[in-house]
C-alpha cells in the first residue's frame, strides 16, 4: 500500500510524497475509526439512543431515558473493541 500511495503521489505531483508513510498511517487510522464509529452507531440505534453528530473518531449521543452514561460507555467500549479486535477506550462527557 505504501508503494501504491507513493506512486499515486508521484503521478499527481502531490507534495505529500515526502511523507508517504504518514499518509498511509492516516488512511489506516481513518478506516479503523469508521469501523468503530459504525459499530457504535448500530448499537446505539438498537438500544434507542439518538446519534446526533459524527466526529472523526466517535459520535455524540443522547441516551435513551433511564440509561446510565457510564454503563453505556462501557458497552460502547465493548462493542467498539469487538469490531476492531483490540480495546478502544470511549470517553463519557457531561
């Protein structure tokens, strides 16, 4: 993939050719973030939580009535980790 990215940057005269490895890492991280985000969205929808906003690496959610935010956070960590195949922390704010 690094070589394909380098060749594309060379063909298109993209200045990022100097740091192809950084661009490739960014692409891989974006894909992992999407996998985690989509798993959390599906779980929230199933549980009756409302997803308001997509973030680059997460979501903003209004919890269903009587849902505990810390328990919900733990469940979303579990769902995300299962989808990714490794642990992924979830932040619970407000």
